[in-house]
């Protein structure tokens, strides 16, 4: 305490936060310079514990209060751990490039997720199409191929999906992989084509993306709708059958198995579709076919090397057919 004021109490921290949230920036700067509420790491407000997302440094970054951000860093706020990662994410998400630059130059990890987890700063900038922010992050060492756990995709796919041509160009220049896929098995080229972003498709193709990848969504739709001729034509054109539905994580083989579409299933197997991948519920194509009672599909999958899962679902039929 100093002069009756505990500068690092929960109340002092709350006062600093309140000043920032209400836009009283000069007051907040004065408190930061006086080291009031700056270094509190453990505190409670009622029944909840505030997180890095509501810390003074994150609030300053979120609103783009750059002078205050500098005051907090000068006062010794640690921006190298989760607190810094959360602040950087807030700056990027709200388009405050100068705030992001201040944090990066103070040592904030450009690849840190902060709180809540799931998306890196570069992933956010790419998805927003913020080319200036993408440049800043890449120059400070952001990984252009880091998978965003929330989206299940790297920054290049997020930029391509949104049609953000300059962000795509910048990521490619820093070595972003054209072969990377999202959780549905789609590449950047496929996502750009799906969104009708022709300029992005052309850029990716010129950089070496497989032209067939731009037709991946067509193959998914053909399997979903049971259009055998289209499935055969697309597979012959080189479209990779490693695709999944977003909703359940089901592969093309699973979709064909559920509907009992033997000819489509056979075409996929000939194109080396993997019969042993599992969906979000842990079921493979063999289990799904057995549950639906499609004995011809079960036989075809067993012949292709599908493994019987020890999950009790459909195993009696599988066992009978395998015997």
C-alpha cells in the first residue's frame, strides 16, 4: 500500500479496467503511470474470475488505445505470455494495426493464440483480408501454415475462402502450402472456387495449385446427389476423393455407404478412397453400411480392406458376411 491505496489490489485493477472501458483514457494512462492495478494476476469479482480477455492490456489493444498500451508496457505488463497473445488477437480482430505492431515489437508471440484458443492472429487477419496486418505478422515471424484449430484450416484457406486476393498473395510469398486441406478435405483452390473467387483461383493455379482441386465441391455434391456419371468424370479428371462433410465429418465413402450406392462406392475405392477413416462419431463406412443393412456395400468394403470396429454397432451383420 502507498498513502492508503493498495496499488495492486483487485479494486485498483477494476478501477483501471473501468477507466479504459468507459473511454477515460487520460485517467487510465495516469493510473498506469502510477502503477495502479497494472500487475494484478490473481483477483476475483463476485463469483467469476476475469480472464486475459478483460485485462487492461487487452482492452487497450481491442480499442486501439496505442498511447495507453505503451504506458502499460512501460509499466512492466508482461505481453510475452497468454496475456500478450490475447491482446494481440484483440488488436488484429478489431483492425488496430498500430496496437498490434506495439505488442509485436514488445515481444508478443505472433503465433500465440491467447484466450479463447482456436485461432492465431494471422488466421484472423487472413480471414478478414487485412493485408497490412498479414504483412506485419509475417514480418514478425508468424507461421503461414499454422492450422487454426477452430476453423480446422491454415491462413491461406481462410484468405482464399473469403476471396482476399492480396492476403493470398502475401501468404504464398511466405511459403504457405498449396496442398494443405481444411477439416473437410478442401484446399485453398477448392474453397476459392466454391466461393466464386476467380481471381484467387487463377493466382493459386499460377502458383502451382492442382486445377482439379477447384472441382472438389462438385464431387461432394455429385456423391451426395447420387450422380454416378459426374462422380466418374470428376474422379477421372483427378479430383481427390479425400473429402468430408463439415457437419458430421463423413467421407464420400460414408455418404455412398449410407445410401447403398454400390457403383459410386466402387468408383471411389478405385480412386484410393480410404475405407477406414472415421466420422465425428467414430464410425467408419463399414459400420454405417452395416447399420443400414446394405450387405452388398459391406462386402465391397471388406474386400477393400475395411476394418471392423469393436463398437457393437452393426458388427453382427459384418461378422456374418465376413464369415
